[in-house]
């Protein structure tokens, strides 16, 4: 049983109440095994940056689909669902999906849950939007995500990648991004977190649009 605490996310004109793990350290079973570090159990600064960016800048047509990869608590995806997108949250950790699903339902949002590992991603469904909040941090895993972006995005769809200016993410984009297939817009969104040791972050946002006709 995971001990939880409630967080309120303030979007202009709307609040979301989310439960996250009260004590992340307590969930660590093996510090040497990256897969057992519970990075899913909190909301990362890049997720706040993406959530605010979506709330302030994006609208969805009825039925447009959004897949959030490595969703953890799924905050950015939930903001898309608030704007009536058809949301799928995906992670390889079943506890993450359970908590994210409960969070979505408690905020009155409907959501599909997809348990998939990027290294053997079997889902063949294509989405209008793919969200990637702080998941391109490991050069060993990044090529798998690059494949998912290519295989699971609809023609004319958009991939939105956010990160706290990580070298591994910039390096991935340097080699993966192909201007014959995509266009890209970049933004920096400052994020202030009140309950964090490091209160201020600069979040890089890449909006990568497929040039394939829809
Ligand atoms: C740094 S956390 C980011 C969580 C969330 N996107 C955010 O920004 O708050 C990385 C997420 O990716 C998930 N993840 C890591 N490796 C994965 C893999 N091989 N397949 C699927 N999900 C994975 C973790 O469970 C975790 O939820």
C-alpha cells in the first residue's frame, strides 16, 4: 500500500487535485537498479511546464487522440483531457497507471491506460498527439522512443517533448529529428515549484509536427 499525499495543480481558472506518493524514498527497493527507482511517483518539473503550455496554448478537436508516454502521474495528459482530447496514459509501471487512472477519474476525466515497455512496444495504434515529458534522459532507451514516435504518430500529428534542458534530450533530437519529415517549434517555459528544493526550472518545449498530409 503506497502512502499518498494530495497536490493541487493551479491552472488559470481551473484546479486539478492529484495524489502522488508521500515518500518517494520509501518506495526505493534497489538503488542500483534504475528500473526500481520510482521516478513515476512524483510530478516532474517538465510535466508542470508541459501542462501549463497545453493549458495556455492548445485546443483539441473532438475525438483527437493523445498518447502520453512514460506518463507517471499523467498531469500533461490530463490537461489535454480537460480540453476534451481522447487520452491514453502509458507507462511500464502498473502502479503508476493505477494511480494516474485514479487521479484522472477523481478529476472527472475519462482515460485509457496502456501498460507498455518502450523496449518492446506492441501497440500499433496511431495518435494525433504524443506527449513525452522528461522521458528522453537515457541514451540506451532513447532510440526505442524514437521508433515509437515514428510508428505511433498519425500523419500531420504532433509530438511534444519537454525536459529541463537535458543534454541527453538535445543529443537525441540532434540525431533523430529529420527536417524532411517534421517541422519544429521550440519554447522555454519557466516553472516555479513551491514545495521543491530547487524552486525554479527552465523547461525546454519542442513541438514537432509531422509534414505528412493528414
Ligand atoms: C522521469 S519519469 C517522468 C514521469 C512523467 N512523465 C513526468 O514528467 O512527471 C520517467 C517515466 O518513464 C517511465 N519509464 C521508464 N522506463 C520506461 C520504459 N522502458 N517503458 C515505459 N515507461 C518507462 C517511468 O515509469 C516514469 O513514469
